[in-house]
């Protein structure tokens, strides 16, 4: 068997993870090619020259959300059999383009990944409903106690999730212990009859107009980009809070600034933004009812400990002809097996 060859993109956010995986694969006899350096905030797109130099004979491509893989990248190597992502998100590549080529896509959908994001999402809900930062400010500024309390419980409130994959399901499971009045979900892959226990499926408009908290749990694609625009924001209750721990681009940020500047919505929690890192002069930074974090809430010690293991395991299983532990596009499995037969 030929020496396995793998391309591993650079990613300043995942540097330690990718370097560790590189060292382990090289120690096991793999040939590892690393991608060019990435400028923060600018997704990497390989030039034709880089593509020929780096991808022309690789078996596996490893990338992350800081890269963008074109169809030309997928066609650069006749040996290419799979793409591996250390993260859950695989929005760096077009899954339909992968399916057309019989390429399996593996990701890092470990419990440490999706459950950390579930916990972090519930944390944001609590911080926003209880207005934690305002209470902190009172103490730091030696201000008096307010005459009227402002914190709100989750108990008795209506929580809405747009999307209910692994992360959304984890959020639902954790929220049930808080005894909300109801949990509503809108997901095109669910129906009223297939919604999880304790959850009611509703149309998106009904969810937006009814819920005290709206949380987004969908991938970023052509159908979901800008799905929460000014019209959707104004449909929400004036004292509702909006949370996005999924992907920047789902929310029209200019519209969010306009709506919140006008006094609509009690708060927003954004772990992701359209441009990352968020520019220093971005108007979102000036809104005191918005919590901004740099796409890091779910990045726990627990997650970063297992990410190199999963990356190496997925790659190793693929080269043996076995399915990776975590498959993002299981509908491609039969075409992928036929591709492996053709390659062998």
C-alpha cells in the first residue's frame, strides 16, 4: 500500500489541535502536507499554483471553517477519498459537490463538542434573562439596588429553537429541567409528529412572535444566510432575547443594530458574527444589551483534549476503508465504497 498522504490546513484557532494531529500521523508513517498561513478574518482559498503543489496527490483533506474548498480543490487529486473536519461544522465545503464525487465527509461531532455548545447556549440564555452584566455593574460602580427587579426566570417562559440537531437537542434536554412554559422548535426536518418529547413544532413565524428566547441552531448555507433580517427581528416580542451560537451570517447584523438601537429586544448573545474577528469599530460593540464572544464559548479544555484523537481516528479508519467514527454525509456511503473499489 502506498504511504497515506494527507493535507492539513492551517487554522490559528486550532493550531495546537492540528499540530498535534500532524505529529501523530507523521509518527505513524503518514506524509503530511500543511497548508499556507491564514490571515485572521479572511477565509483561505487556494490559488491554482497552491492547489497543484499541495493537493495533487493527497488521499485526505483536513480543513476547518477558516478555509474554503472549491470544486477545483476536490478535483485536484485523483486519489482523494475523503474530507475530515476536526469541528462539527463543515461549511467550508459544498456537501453536494462532495456527494457528486463520492467523497465521504467526517467531522468531530463528539459529545465534548456538541454538548459544550448546548451548555454554553443555556448559559447565554440565563445571563441574558437575568441581566447578569447589569448586576455586576451595580456592584462595580457602587450603585444602589434598583427599585424594580429586572431578572427573569426560564421557568414559565417560552423558549424557541430554530433547528434541532445535536446541539439543539442538547439544549432542549437541559432546558426541560428549568420547567419552561413550553419549548417550541422550527426545523424543516421535523414535523409536529416527530418533534422531540416535551417540544412542540411550529412554523417559524409563530415561533418568532411567541417566544421569550429565540436560539439559532442551523448551519450556514444559501437557504439560511440572512434568515433573521429586520422583518423577523421586528416580529419578535419587544422584550425577547436572541441567541446565535451557530454561524455568523444567519443574522443580518446591520438590521440587528438598527432594531436594538430603536429599543426593540431585551438582549442578544452572539458567539459568532459575519466577520471574525469582529472589527474593532463594528456597531454591535456599542450596544450594551448585546453579549459578544469570539466564537469560543464551546471551546472547552475537554473538547481540545479529544479533537486530535478524533481527527487521527477518522483519518486512519478512512485509509483502512472503514467508515469514520463521525460521518456528516451518510447518504454518500455506498458511492464512497464504490469509489474506494475503483481506487484500489
